[in-house]
C-alpha cells in the first residue's frame, strides 16, 4: 500500500531504525563535543600549571636574592642584626 506521495509506507520497525540512527548520530556529536571540551580543558589546565610554576620559580628566586643581599650586608658588617626588622617596618609603610 502506498501513501499520497507514491512511496511505500514505512513499517514501525523502519521508523524505529531511523530514530535509532538519529540517536546514534546525536550521541556521536555529543561525544565529539565533549571530547573537544576535554581538549580545551587540558589546554587551560596545562597553561595554568605552567603559570603557577613560573610564579613559584620567580618567588623562590626573589627570596634567594633578597636573602643573599641581606646576608652579604650583615656579613660585611655594613648592616647590624636589627636591619631585618627595620626592613620589615619599611615594607609595611611603603
């Protein structure tokens, strides 16, 4: 039996198969998008970690250089032992 279009009618199984194909395509697209989002997340996390590492490296370098400077001044007797507390006060005022 044909419908008004002249094409044979689809049985319910054919409609279910078509629906399943649409669902498979949609699921595939969702998986593709999720995969792409995971890639983006990975890029963000990677660069965030690199930024943290760079900041930590700079902080360690700063503390090392400050410590070296203060130590050299104290050892050369240009500064007394109270200079560290004076410097802390100076930083708080600045």
